[in-house]
């Protein structure tokens, strides 16, 4: 990744932050069924059972139904029938989207014009469930061998539906394996991550459906969470320590090898509970699900760079979840931030879109599975990204949409000494002069993007003809800051859309 160059990795996390991260995960689990896809947050089939034996009765599966879109600020959303609970997302080559529906259960196909068709799975189970919107959990969806496949997490199987005739098939997995995310390798094998068998991954042969398992070189408490493939002979798998999700590892491997060797990448730096991965220019992007950041692995240097995101007022962590790339733009969703984000322009700019109109600023409301939003999964498309939310809707953010305001700096880097300061010229242009636009700043000193040893001051935006503001941004460092290069963001927001520019602060 060119542009910013190598940026200093955050220093080792104090143990109290690790404890806070653990508390955060517990809080998320209590907030609703969509707290996370990881085993220490997911519900097993036994924990999701209820003493009630009342069957769940959902509406008739939709066939070619036209959904009415809700459009605002680059976002288009489609509300689904009650108790559907959309899950895993797979974007089709034509720009339409497939997604899992936990309450159907099954998969659905939605076109940008709002036409949707649902395909229920014909495999009933006797276990009662705690919610009619959660008759299983479908975290992974993939298009493979002419069918749409989903990972049936609660019932240890993979299920495929052929959309041309509606016929379904299933692959039962060994030893209670819990399939999570799915990926198709360039040589057309279907791969999956899982957690019940320790940190291992599975591969399905396209010829006969035979399943093979491969163990990662980690401990028994670890689990695999994400797979992706660069070439036919180069793949990457992400694993987490289930006992302490701060400890993670990305491995490279040859998916065509009879017995793949899994090699650690990333110089043993540990991220904050990464969940998703995608390939970008010159490296790999990972989400950090207990942070307010994205992380980039430079393949040339084998080092991670942490990109802070803009902050929200109601929680320290926005919890990036899954990500995807469509060329030079890297899209991701924010579980607690209730936003879709994109890093673009050679990783120098960031835009984040709140998916509620008006924006929500209450974490309890956002994570309420019965009526909140709860951003969960996403998939990059050619000109934007699709996303699914537990509030019962699927949405699309248009990458061609240009927000009515922007921010820029006179330079992408400043130099200063401990205890010193520097200045940059900052400019904000907006179509709403004197409106609700405001400035904020963040950096990668800590996992919640808060600036502690650096400070940023620029004054307030004023009502001006044409909505143009030119300000002086002062950056100051404490005497105790360690030398190094820190990555920071300057952000302008109207509370719904956040536009940021990245710049480096070099402390010498």
C-alpha cells in the first residue's frame, strides 16, 4: 500500500485494556443475538433452545416480491418480512445480493430494483428456539457449483439451494462442527471455518462432496474465523484465541497442497479480535472487532498498520466486523458504530455512513435485535457494498454517491518533537453553510482511536458564503510520547455522514 508508508503499530496493550475488551464482548452477547459470530459470543443449539414448544410460523416465502426502497444519503434499504433476520452476504456478479435468513431459515436473492425471492431450506429440526427470527444461524453464504450455499451453524451442516429449480442439498459435517464463514478457492473447492474442532478449516471437493479437515498450528481453545484466497496456490486464514480474542494470527497456506503448511504472517503483531479479511493494494485488510480501527498488512514489509476510524459519542469502540474490496476501495461495517465505511484513494481518505435516518446515538437501541439495527455482515459490490442488519433489512451503500461536504489538509504528514507542536492548514467545504457540520480527530495510539498523548485543535466551523472554512490545525505532543510515526484522522461530520482524511504525525 503506497501513500502513507509504514506507520507505527500501537504499543502493547496494557492488561486492563484486554479486560475491558472481554467485558465488551460479554456486553455485546447480552445485547442480542447479533453480538458476534465468534464462538464465545454465539449461542449453541442448546443455549438457543427455549422451554416453549410453540412452533414458529413465518409468512409464506416471497417469490418475485417487489420491496419498497428507503433512500437517504447514498443508502438504499429494503425491509424484509417479520422474523427473517438477515445474516451472511454474498454479492453476485450481476450486482444483486444473496443473503441468509435465520428465521426462514434459508437464503434470499435481492436485486437492486427491490425484487426479492426466498428459498427456504427443507430440513426441519426438532429443537425449539428462543426466537422465531433465529431458527438457525447463517454467517457464511457463497455461490458455488451453480447453487447458493449457507453455513448452518446450529445444525453442523452446509446447505445449498439451486435457484434454477429450488432443489436443496446438504452436507453434514463431522463431530458437531460449527461452520462459520465460507469461501471458494480459485480451483473451485468450497472452504469453511469452524470452531467446535479447535482451530481447523474444512474443504469440500466439488466432484463428490467429500469433506477434508486441516488443523492450524494453534492451541485447542483457538478457532478459525475467516478464509480468503489470493491466487490458486496462496490462501489466508484468520484464527483467534477463544479464551482471549486479543490474541490472533493470520496464516498463509497453499490450498492445493495435500497437507498444507500454515505459516504465520504479520510479524506476530496481535490485533484486537479481527473477524474479517479482504485483499487490497499490496496487502491484506483486517477488521478489529473490539476496536475503532481497521488494520492493513503490507505484504512487502510483513507489518501491520492500524488505521483509526472516526469516533461516535455513545461508545468507545465501533467494532468493525466484516470487510470487502472492490479494487481501490475497502468497505467494512461497524457493529456498534451502526455505520458502513470505506477507505479509498490509496488509503488516504475515509467515509462512514450511518445506516439509520435519522442517525441513532443509543447503543441499547442499536443492538436491540427486536427493533434496532445491529450491523452484522456485508459484501463489496462493483460500485459500493451490500449489508445486512438484524433490524430486519438489507441495504446498499452507493460508492458513486458524493456527500455534500469534504475535508482536506495542506499536507499528509507533520514532524514534531516530544513536547512540541506543528500546524497544518485545514479546509472544509460544505453545501450547508453554518449548518450542523463539526470537526473531530482521532489517531492510532489506542484501540478506541482516542488521542491521549497527541492533541488536535482547529477551532469551530462558521457560517460562510458557499460553506467554505479555512482553519489552522494545531497538533501538539506531550513530553512523554514515544518517538515514532502515528496515523491520525481529521473528520468533518453532519452526524449522519463522516468524511475523514488520514495524515501522519512523525515524532522524533
